[in-house]
C-alpha cells in the first residue's frame, strides 16, 4: 500500500493546493486498495521533519515528488506504477 501525502498551506485546501489534492485523489482512484491519499498541513510535525516550507508539496514515503506546483497526473501515475512494480 502506497500513501501519497499532499502537504497544503491552507486548511481547507484552496487554489493550487486544492487542485493538487484533486489530481492526487483522481490518480489514486486508478489503483483501488493500493494507493491512498492523505492531506496534511505544511506546519505539521511530519512536514517539519521533512523540511517542507510551502505547499502544495507531494510526498510518497520520504520521496518529495513536487514542491510548490501542481504535479501532473501522468507523472504521478508513472511514479505509482513504478513503485507498485517494485513490491
């Protein structure tokens, strides 16, 4: 099971943060029971541990996939396919 974490600047997510959450959720829906999405504030304990400063930031495990801009659905899908192929 992969967890895609989307760190956002605002709660609830707005603008670019909200668009990034939508993309992550849409891509995760293509992998039912294999991929989940969690939305966390940048100012969370985990965000601080990763050294994150602004959103939207997309992370899987300790791998930062995108910082400050929306991650494309295609790029996220390819990354997930690669990671699922490793298990």
